[in-house]
């Protein structure tokens, strides 16, 4: 069963090992973030994976949310 975790971001146990993907696709959020971090432009990511600007920004928003919630135990 698909579960929406943020606008345009879903998870489903049988899709991409339960990792977050762009809603209605099998494109993992981590792939989008990795491509942008590696220097690919948003426009190129959109073109390569047939995504809208809104979907790419949803992936970025999800990544920012995860980082903001992360707690590190410093030793």
C-alpha cells in the first residue's frame, strides 16, 4: 500500500525497497538528490527522469526535512 509522506513523495513496500520515491513514479528521492549534488542541473534531472520542477523540489524539500530532524551523538 502506497503511503504519502510529503507532497509528491511516497513510499510503498514493494517499490524500490520501501525507499521514498516521487509519487506516481519509481524514481527514488536519493537519486534526484545525488544527481543534483553531483552537479546535474535541475532542468537536466527533469528531462532525464521526466519529472516536473515541483517534483524535483519536493525531493529537495524531503531531504532538507530529514536533515533538519537528524540528531547526531557527538563523542
